[in-house]
C-alpha cells in the first residue's frame, strides 16, 4: 500500500457503486474504505492487504484483509490527537461493521456495510 492506494481504491469503489445504482452510499463507503486502508498503512507490517467489494442484498459490503494478527480497537482520541478516530468514523458512516480473525493463519478481515435507504 502506498499513499496513493486509497485514492485508487475509492475510484474503483465509486465505479462499482455507480454501476450498481448505489451512488447514494458512495461518500460514506469511500470514507470508511479510506480509514481502513489508512489503518493498514499505519499498523500492518509490510502494509499489505486485500480489498473485496461485494454487492449486498441491500447495499455494499467492503472487506479489508491483512496478515497482522492484532485486532483493531476503537479508542477515544483527544481533541489534539493526530489519530485515533478511524474506527469511530467507520462506525459513524456505515450501517454495520466488524472484525473477523482469520483462524489458523493469523490476520484479520475488517469489514463494513453501507445500506441504500431507497
């Protein structure tokens, strides 16, 4: 993952959402994806992950998987802290989110879903 990876992934996500007539969830899904990719860049050794974008029955599901066994934890960031708000943002803009450990291999998948309201 490089510093331009999130921008490229947002374009891909927006393209899928437009094709699936889910443009209404684009802003929220792009922000959540950006935060999950930023977490990989900051916290995963080697900065490698895979991203899966799935059409869900009522919206979109995005999964970001990596090989780091440390599970992310939401934390309370102070007003002057540079970071610590990523998972809070994912929770705020998505309808559902979670973390699934990859058993036997280490690593995890962090996912979120954005539901179309119409």
